[in-house]
C-alpha cells in the first residue's frame, strides 16, 4: 500500500463523494483518511512527540502516521513544535467544532442499540 501523502484537494476540485469539491467535502475527504481524526484528537490537549503520538494511535504504522502529519501540516492544521507536533490556531479551531460531534455521537449510540432491539 502506498503511504505517500496525497495532496489535499483545493476547494472546487473533485474529491471522494463530491464532484463539486465544496469546502466541507474537501475537509471530510481529509478527515476520513486513516488516523487523521486520531491525530487531531490526540493533539487537542497539547503538543506530542512522534513517539507519543504513535503510542496513542496504537495501530497506526509509523509510515501512515508520518503521512497523516505531512498532510495535516500541508493544510495548516498541524505544525512542528519545539517538543514535537501541535495543532495550529486553525487546527484548534477545527477541533472546537468537532468536539461537539463527539458528544452528539455518545448520545446517538444508545439509539442504535434501541433500534437493533426492536
């Protein structure tokens, strides 16, 4: 499998699931890549070294993790910090928008179980 960083499409360019390349679809394409969300979540409470990120993203291979970091850095969501990697201002802003989705998902899960029981 090729783990080279794929260029992140520019808004207006086609991405998976969208021929129009609406900005939200470009973002979803990026965030749906393996371990992209895991990297954002694990950097949300401060900077981390590559090794620490690798431990927190247990099943991510070093090459996949490195690829994700390159992609997230290329769009200004992650930056190299003096002590590893950190979210940029834009990355922290994105996380603040994503965090409520995590809360919503926790409330949503019981309805899935209830639907299976019916």
